[in-house]
């Protein structure tokens, strides 16, 4: 206790007063917090869990100072519900969790999909299933992020491989959530969450920050909360404000009241799916290195993308035609992009820390699925450049 | 500048991770270098083996972990036994000569200093042991300057700790300097 209160734990103190630009040396989790605040976060409810705890810890200190609300809830289910409520009432809202906590949030994430509530859910992945490996890294939640909540729906899942990218992708996550009124999952992992490196905090205005689209319907006039505009966007009105309307997890009509009418049910499910899937190309975020003439392409995301980059830079310096594509949008899966970028590759190596969740998607996306190989590690240890190198060597027929 | 790959190890509560963060922050914020710090830890809050990796370089750093350190710091025998075999040939091994016993024959530059004892004799409290180690490390490696470390100490800690931190930092630096001269 004394160690904590005497300020001996670095990272708790606002560190540097550097004038311009603001440079910090922080963990990925803190970069997420700074990104969320930059994007205008006003409400956080959560239940701290390793390895996402620092997000709650820093927000508990910083969010009230910015006039926002931080609540440590009784559990993850309640946190996700509180986030839905706060967002409906007009606040940019977020929660953060890991492992089993992400499982607990799934029902209310489905509610947010159905009721079209903008919100951001951070999942700093650890080993699973169940309580699994609380302090160790994994990327086993790729499919859960997409399909964890029941029923047909679409969702946006973003990831990042550096402290700087976490900041920027967090801002992007809020922008997408607010623009399309959807939950956005930020799928980080223990390594990038806990790793410390340089963060250059952009000045306000430097990165685009999207705000919610509001209705122009006057008070006292009928407002249809679930009547999409022609472009598919739903103008909002803060719940509890000037318009009275209903919100439900049931299939609903344009007033938000429950309906079982087949036409309306069908229209809603198509709307929920199309508003995201039809924009897959707009939502795709990625980075690419040396793809032009690459014979061997590594595809990765999150912390293993760093190992892949390490290997690619090394092998390029020796003249090997190796390239890298790092996905930052995982869902909607940018299948067309992956197909185009790997069209001329002899072999595609997918580097991820699970049993092949994205590998399956890549196999579905590319012309020749037989040339797609999984390079993984599922022992709680970060996939390293040698791990990738060994598999590539074997496939290239150069021994193990 | 060469690429420094530090592996710092000891027992939970000795300040190993704090030490790693201060070193890396000094390199990034005050020397304009690239640095990455990461740690591996178990569920326990105190005791148990602690390890933190720091890479300091002039160019970009992609893979953030240290597989083979060129500078290993061990503050307990357990830590030294666990990590000594990873050291790169010719690497620097800084250890506390009272707390660490080892019996390994490796091609390395071994630098044992009674840092814990010195801190206890000078300041009477073990809290700044890690700061003393940092002072020694700065002199032995020249990865960062003492001035940069001191700047981090001044911003990271409350004013009440400044005096002892400065003393401990200088203590480690002087011990290492004496070793270099001999």
C-alpha cells in the first residue's frame, strides 16, 4: 500500500511537461486512454481485469478531470449496460476488459448492435479459454469479437501493434462508432497493452474527431429514432432529452417499438448488416511493406506484426523478396484487399497467436488457399521473428 | 551507437521494472533515442522472479522483447541462474556482489558491485537500491547519461525523494567509475 501511495509506481504521475509536440513514454493501455480522451470520451464504466487494468486505472484519474464520469461497476455485465445507457443519453462511452470479462459483455454488446448504440469496447487479449493465462499474451478472441454475441449482426473490430497506433486507432474507433452507430471493438493484446514506447500526442484538431449526427426534428414533433437516412445513417436525439422514444433489444419499427412483422424484421437485419459490410472498403485500415515484388508475404496484426516487420526488414537487407501486410481492421474482414495484395505471392504466411483464426479468413479470401500457412504460438509467449523465420524456411524448402 | 538490449532481473519489490522504465524514458524523452520497455510478470505482487526488457537504439525497434541481452542485470542469484545463459558473448553482466552468487563460465564482462550494502550504509534504507544500480549502469554502458536519468527521477517522484535518489544515483555511478578505472 505504501509503495502505491508514495508515488513509486512510474506511470501514475503526469510525467513530462515538454512543450511542443507533447511526447510521452507510456504503455499501450495508457495510449488508449489518451486516444479516448482526445476523441471526446465522456463516460467509462468497467471492472478492472489484467491485462487491461491500466485503462481503468488511468481513466479513474483523468476522466473526472475532463468533466467525464468514471464508474467502477459491480461486474462486466453491468459495465457494458451502463455504457449503453450513457451513450444513448449522448455521451461518448467506452469500457475495457480482457479474457472472461469480454465473454460477460457479449449480451449487452448485442443490445448495442440491435439498438444501434455507438460505443467502444476495448479487449486487451490474454490467454484463454476461461481464466486461462491472466498475465500472458494471446490473440484468441478474433472470432469472439465478431460472433461473441448471438444472432446475425455486423460489428467493427480494429487492432494495433504500437503505442502510437493504439492512440490513433482508438480515435478512429470512436469515429466509426459515432458515425455508424455501432459498437466498435478495439482488439489489442497483452504485449502492446503493457509495452512502453514513445507516444507523440497529436494536437487537438490534428486528427479527425467525428461527432454524432443529430436530428433536425424540432421538440414536440414526432422523431423516428430508427428511420435511417438514405445513406443508412441514423440521426440521434439524446435519450431523456427533447424527444420521447422507445429503445429495445427486440426487433423494432422506426419508432423503436417492438415488432414481429416479417417485412420490418427483414428490413432491420439487412440494415444492421449492410451499414457495415457495404462499407468494408471504407473501414479497412492496414499498413504494407515491400509488397510490390514480394514472393513471400507475411500477413499479421497486433504484436506479432512487430516480429514480422523485424524479420522482413532483416531479410530485405539481404535481398530476399519478402513483404508484409499488417491489418488494423480485422472486421469487417478486408477480403478483397487481402486477395489483391497477395495476388502475386508464392506463399502467404499468417502470423498470429491463436490456432489460425485469421488464417481461415485469409484462406477464404485468396486465389490459392493451399499456399496459406499459419505461423503461430499459443504458449503465452510472444511470437518472435525466429518463429516466423523457421516456418518460412521450411516452406521454402531450405530446412528447418 | 550500438543497440543496447538490457535484460533486468531480480525479485519482486526490488524495483526492477521501475528501473527499466526510468532508463527507457530517459533515452526517449531526454536523449531523443528510440526505446521500448516491456516486462513479464506472474500473478504475484511481491517475491517471485521479475524480468524487464529494455531496448535502446538510434533507429526503429520492431520486436520489443530481448531474447539475448548484451547487458544483463541480476539482483538475486535466482535471477542470475535463470538468465545468465542468455547473455550474448562479450556482453556486460552487472550484478550485486553480495546478493548474487553464480558459477557459470560464460564469455562476458562481469561487473559485481556491492550496491545494496552501499545503499544501506549510506542511506539506511533499501528503497533506492534500484536507483543506485541505474547509476552504475549509466557509467558502465553509456546508454544514457546520468543527467537524463536524474531528470526522469525529478519528474517521476515526489520532491521528498529527490535527495535520496540523487545520492543513490551518484553512489552507483561512483562505484562503477572506480571499477572502470581499476
